[in-house]
C-alpha cells in the first residue's frame, strides 16, 4: 500500500496512549481532520489488514482532508486496551473482534456455535438490519458505532495430540481461547480445558507445551505461524468471527457529512477486501499447512453442534430483549 505511507504518521510508542492519547485536535493547522486508528495485531492478520485497507481507502476517497495516525502490532496494547482507548476517545477508529462481546452482550450472538455455516449467509446477516441493530447497540453500550463488518473468518481447531473428529477427541486438551466467557463455555461443553492466553503469547505456549492447541481462522493460524507448532488441523468452522471496524461516537458526530460519507464508503471497500482475502486464504492455506506437515481432517460438525446446544441456549438467554430469538428464528436451521 504505497499510497498509505503518505497518509500515516506515528505518534510515540505506547500503552500510555490509552490514557493520554497522542496530542490531537479535530483539525490540523492545514484544516485536515485528524483521526487516530488502532488495532492489536500486525499486518498479515485479518484485523490489521482490514484497518490498513480502510486507511488506504480513506486516502483515496478523502485525500488531504483527513490525516491518519495508524497504530498496529500491539503499540496500544491488547484488544481490551484498544477498546478502552476507543471508549475514552483516545482512539477514533479501531478494528476489533471477539472482545466486543465483553462490553455489549448483543455481540455474543456471533459466539453462538454453529449458527452460520457459509459466508453468503453471514454477509447477509451482518450487512442487513441485524447488523444495523448491532451497531446501534454498540452506540448505546460503548459509545462507538460499527461502520464496517470485515472477516476474521470461520474458526478451526489445531492441536498436537490427535485429530478432532468428535467432542470425545477434545477431552482434556488445553486449548487457547480469547478472553471471552462464551468461548470458554463452548470449549468446556466440548470437554476441553480452555485456557485464556494473549494471542501474542500463544506461539511460545504451544512450543513449550503449555497449550495443546488453539482455535482461530486459517488466516490467523498463518499470520501467527501456529501451524509450525501443531500436528493436526481439524476443520470445525464452529464460529464465524467478524472484524468490527468501529468509530468513537463523539468523533463520528463531530465529523462533517462529507467526511462521514467518505469513511462509510472506505469501510465498505475495506470490508469487501477483507472478505475476499478470507475466502482466498481458506482455499490456499490448507495446502500450505499440509506441505508443512500438518494433518488436516473434517470434523463431525453435526455431533459437535448437538453437544453444544446448551451453550447456544445460554447465550440466547443472556442477550437482552428478543434479539437472539429473532436471529435464531431467521437463521438457525
């Protein structure tokens, strides 16, 4: 993204940004609108790639009217720190994923196992009225809105012990999961020992045997090189994880209609790029992993889904109002 380099400046290193922010104002001396963008991960990971694609599209669509500062690779901290900065207004735009559910229970709908089985269906869901409801819910709960849904991907399981065909094969396995209660409940129901470790520390934990395995989309497994430390990859597609491109609501309301329109168009383009990259990665990466010595198998998805039916019910019960009921009536077969 050569054009992006002209638009991006970097302000200091810093977890301290979450508390103090870079010195920023609504406009620079030249009249450009200044925006701070942040993500936990680095280029190559779906979250960072979507944020960088968005920044590139913003420059194309809005040019010198917007000045972006982009923080990637953990400069701000983990995803919880990025969300804290977003809520506080130290970060204007963030690409985040599963941790949003810790702040807004409506987003746990995306942690409901085996709810979606194909991309077309999940795109219809996120880009339609239900996605609008999620965005509005986040405005009320967090003070941020979703302006684009990208793709983290369908999550698969890797481990070093045995192929996962049924829930019996997960018994006792130490599986890394994100800091998300619904994900913990899912793997407990499957008989595993879910272990919450920061994703940046997971590679070493796999190498040292602290973990037996992990669960992530193929593109994330590749970006963090987890396949180098895992013997087995079991295709479960147990959850579809979006990338939520979010903007602080106070920032959003302070933007001109022209800037809002440009950011909305840039978010749509970045989401399309993200989804295409995810689909292409799923086609290409299995061959790469197999060439590296990873054994790939198709899991018994029907058996796994049946075992975790109670998790779906618990998630639905914890979502306020009738949102979950309406989603399940529309999409759960």
